[in-house]
């Protein structure tokens, strides 16, 4: 496909969304810049351009007219489509989005052209029944790990349809029984057997399809890694038990695989000696984590190769905690920002690179610069960027060890860092660090 062919469809889509907000010629040029000069894919270009010309846009795109589509034709860039689908699998849960408990329904939908995963955001007014047929209206799609995912936001509509659909299984979880290591679990595994130790368990009462149910969840580990599990039955699980789980399936949340024990799952207690956990359990390479989409509680060693924009001394909205730009919160307008310190690092371990978001405590710890000191530096220089420049001098091109959870979204894999430290590479680096720590205390 030549480049002109990539620009025109994007132009037609964006023209509808940005009606009256930008001249045609300017829009076409901007698309060209993103696609040809920046080399970004259509999906990201679209999101970036909408944001550029219509900063008030939040998630979900509003277009004048919708198009009916089949799952097999989805590209992951649709902004407003209608689908008629059968529910292959559905689960409800609550997730925390910017600190707010938000109900979501997610699972797999199918039609006669294929299957894909879906998520319905922040809607407690919708009940879906497995095997039922529904029309999804005003849906949008995103591309995740090369597969289109269907999303319904607050503008979307869902109606039950009196029809049956013969689902063609394309991306259905494979039903071939697979024996897997926990570190290799990835989205789409449909009948998996793992052996591991229950590290934690908690019971929660939830409402699923209008009925109260108890769901058990926690963390299970083997030598290759840890994974969150959830069980919809009481399998008499106990903390510390070593168990073999047969016929479980894997679903991902923001790229992080989770092991689900459903109606068909069998659990048996096995000999504790089958699993020997030591302190290398959490060690992974960037490539290993990217291959499975994400992971909890992993440790990665690599080089800090870049400090991204938005690092150093930043201001946050006192209401929603979002980072503010020029004193403006994207949601709450002009606010009196609360100062914070953070790093957005890119860490490369030779197998790949991930972003790492480092909070104030860890940033203060590794740089030796406290928030109050950062504010003083910024005040003296009359420029907050003096802080990020100083941080870059301290951390860039140094070997670090980071640990935390790695999730993936359309911007790629990101670690939410729980701990970070320099890896001593040689005596000189060690001496420099000592010097920096002394300097920081002066
Ligand atoms: Zn705000």
C-alpha cells in the first residue's frame, strides 16, 4: 500500500471528527507529518491529531454517522461502529481508574467472521448473558497486540437481539490442553494446566449478572513467575498450598495475564516439593515480559537510556491528581497545582525497552533530591526544568534495577515502579554515587 492510500482514509475519518476545528489542507499536512515524518501508526496518529485540534476530547470519538461492521473486518481504528454479536464469554469486575472504582464488563464476542475481546466501561446498567446475541452501537476499537478490541463507553448502546449467530472461532482461546509455566501464560490460552503455590488468597462478594457471588482471588507462583488468579468456585484453596490447576483460562487486563478458574477447572493439591521458590522468581528480561503482555511483581535490570518529558518537578491537580500543564488540568481547568516529583524513564536491557514510572519517594531516594530541594532549585533558577536536567545527569546511562508491575496499553509496556536502585557496575560508578549522595546532603 502506498503512503497516499494511508493518508486519505485517515483524512476522511478525522475530517468528520474535527468538523470545523481545522482547515482541510492543514489537517492533511498534519496527517502526513505523523505518518511519514514521525512514522507513527494510524491509530496513534489519529488519537494524537484529535487531541491536538480538539483538546477537550476525552476517550471515545464522536462522529456523525456510524457504520455496521463485522468482527473479521475490524482494523482497531474504528471510531463509531455498530456490531451484532454473540457473547462467547463475559465477566464483570471493578477496576480503579485514576483512583475511582469503575465497573467494567469484559470478555469475548463473536460473529460469523471471527471473535475478539471487548470491554464495556463504567456502565452498571448493562447485563450480558453468555450465549446471548446483542447489538453493540456506538462502539470504538483499539489495536492491542495486533488484535482489534471492541470498546463501549458511556455513549454506547447495547440492545438484546432476537437472533442466533453461528460464531466462527478465530481468536477463540485454544481448546488444546496446554501445560504451561506461570511466566509463559498469555492472553488467549483457553485450557491451560499450571502447577504453583498459592501465595495469597482473598474472598470478595460481587454482583455478577444480578446475582451475589463470592470470588476468590490472589497470587499464585512457580519458579518462572507470579500471576493473579481468580476463582469463581471455592476450590478449598489455602495460602501456602501447592496445587495443580487444570482447564484454567487466561485473560489479560491492561496486558497483565490473569489465570481464571471457571466451571470446567479442576484443582488438586500436590506435593509441595514440586515447586521450589527462591529469590530469582521475579527476575525477567524486557523481552520475556513483552512477549506475554505484562506481569506482576517483576524485577528488571537495565540501562536508564532516556528521561521523558513530564519528569522532574511537576504540578498535579488537587482534585483529580492528573499532571497539569501550564497550570491547567485537562478536566478541571485552571487550578492551584500541588507539587510532585517523578521520573518517566526508558529502561533498556538489551532485549528491549520499557517505560518506567517512578513516584516521588523512589525518585527522591535514587536521586538524593527531595521535593522541597527541587522546589528550591526551581525557584532559584526561575525554571522547573533545571530539576529534570539535574535528574538526567544523575540517572541517565546508569545501570538500574527496577521492580514493579508491568502493564501494556497502546503506548507500549510500562512498569509502575515499586523500587529502584543503581546497579554498581564498577568502583568508579560506586564512588560517584557516594559523592552524589554526600553532595545531596550538603
Ligand atoms: Zn483535575
